[in-house]
């Protein structure tokens, strides 16, 4: 046996830390984080402005009326987000294929189709909110004299029509514009809340402030999206509205319906907790739960930004059949984002109480201090949601919308009863416990499913081709002997 040449440098096996450090050279990962940072810069600025809005709203309304405002806004948000189609995913998924084929007519038909879905579901959401208001108020322990105020806030359910323009901006990698638009609505809300506080207006004034800021935010997003379409000469015309939208988009209806079912189940499992907490603890508990979720948005916001940033890249990689690059992006983005989330939770565990004190006017701080424990628990649950942030968009990019729906249905059947039981027994702490359980279970199920699917596709793509059959007549029995 020959001994190794001493003149050659010895190659030491890479540790996992060295491999992790080597990911800094991954171009796809760099682009992902660049887009995420752009989006998060706008989100972080919005969160800071949002703290100001909470400060003036709680100071002006107090714990009880702030809880009523929160519960009613949560109701309209729940209805609107449950009924609306997640059309931006259809725009990115099928739009990436249209761009790959350079089929601009198909892309115009796709934009027209999704715009009609946006407008239709927004009108339905408005009607449902207004129709169910008198039924929901007793369930969340809001006095009946707030019925007219609830009908007024139902208008906010209409402002769900910006999904298609958002999909357009994400398809064309215009994340900078999305980052610019993110703080506009919260900034308007802060200005109006300051005005309401100074003039000592009632809950109607603060409700109007939240409603107006949402309307302005959506209008600007829609304007940017359609401006991008005009710039690229892709604005749909009347013939695109009445065209056969599925031409060039096989499985489009199945995709949007299954995706709508999956997102609706996700909304019911993740946003119904506001209504359930209000039903069991009243407006005061709803107010504390709102503050806990606002604190946990330090992680849930980046997770949402991550999903937004990673999906267009995954869609393009899958369209190009780069399965190894697809898997690499999923694994590396999940690992690096989870590490950052763990560090943030550690900081909040130590500095949480004084940080929460920044949310409120001095006169209101004593009422909201008990939000720290559920806020910390929600942040722990968000670590799991950050870990799984690439997995759901990966399933969608692979065209597995039906499987996405089936998994979401199974998880909803488990997590919603758990939320009901724990919130009934332990209030907002029980609701936070249920979120930890639901997020960890979702991360495990989607993580295993996505990695199994990707690995199977990689093995099939890299399997050696079968040897060609020999030419000429087959040998007879004599030849075989």
C-alpha cells in the first residue's frame, strides 16, 4: 500500500460550522436575503410606527375599548383573509412559466383572471362581514351598542384586492417597491391616531383611522402593481378579461381553488385565535392577546417576508428543473433563518418586560404588563414557523397545491380543537401553548413532505438512462445455447 505524498497539503474534513460559513458564497441565498432585507426594512419601520399607533390608541381608549376595537378588526380580517384567494401565488407560479415561454398574451390573461377573483371575493367578504356582525358580537362578548361600529369596520374586509398587483411586483423582482409601500399605511395610521388622541375622539375616530390607513395602503400597492404592468406593456385589455384564462395555464382552477382552501385553513388556524380568546376572556383578554401577538411579530414578520422572497426564486428554479438548486435553497434558507430566530427569542427572554413597557402610555402600562409571558411563548412558536418558512412555498412552487390543501386540512383538524380546549382551560396562556404545538407539528409535517418529494425528484433526474436495446434480430434458442 502506497503512503500519502507528504508534499501534498492535508485536507481536513469540514465541520458543520465551516460548511455553514461557506454558504456565504451561495449566490441564490445572497439574492434571497437581499430581497428579504429590503422587505424587512420596510416591515421593521412599519412595526416601529405601529408601536406608536398602539401607544396612542391604548392611551386614548383604555384596555376595554382597545379590546373591542381589536376584536372587531380581527373579525373583519379573519373573514376577508379566509374568503380571499391567494392570487399572488398563482401570478408568480404560472407567470414564471409564461415568462419562460415568452408568452405575454397568456400572462395578460392570467393577470385578468386573478384580478377578477380579487374583486369578487372582496365584495363577498364585505357582504359576509356586514351580515354576520350581529351574530358575532355576542360570541366575543362585545355589547350590542357597538353593532353600528362593527358594520362600519366591516368595510375593511373590502381592502383585500391588492393580491394580484403584489404578485406582479414579486414576479418581476420589484421587492424594493414593496419595501417602500410597506410603511405608508402605518404612517398614516399613526398620524390619525395622534390626531384622535389629541382631540379626545371616541372609538369611532380611532376606527376610522385604522380603516383609512388600510384603504390608502392598498390603493398605493395596486397603483404600483399596475404601473409595473404598463411599463412592460402587459396590462390586460377587455379581450383578456373575457378570454379563456386556462389556455396556456393547465390546472389553473385546481391550483387556485386548492390554494384558497389551504390559505383559508391557515387563516382559520392562525387568526381564529383572536376570536377564540375574545370569546373566552372578553375584550380585556383580546387586548392582551393583541399585544402579545404584536410583540411576537418581531419573528412572524420576518417569516412572512421570507416566504414572500423565497417563493419567486423557488418557482423559477422549479420551472428551470434545477432540482438540486431548489433543494439547496430550501435547506440553507431554513437553517440560517432559524438560527437568527433563536437568537431573537433569547434577547426577548432577557429584555422582554422593559421592551413591552415601550408599547404603552404610563397610565396604561400596569394593565398590559401580563402580556409578557404569552408574548414569549408566541415567540418560541414563531421559531418553528421561521424554520418552515421555505417549505409551504416550496410545495406551491412544485405545483402540489392539492397536497398542500390535504396537509393543511389534517393539521387544522388537530390544532383548532387543541386551541379551543387550552384557551378554555388556561385563557391566553393556553392559547399560546396551542400555538407552540401547532407550529411545531406543521413544521415537522411540511418539512418531511417537502424534503421527501425533492429528494425523489433529484434521484429520478440523476438516475442513469437505461442502456439501449441491441440492434438486429433477437437470438433464437440455439444462439442462446
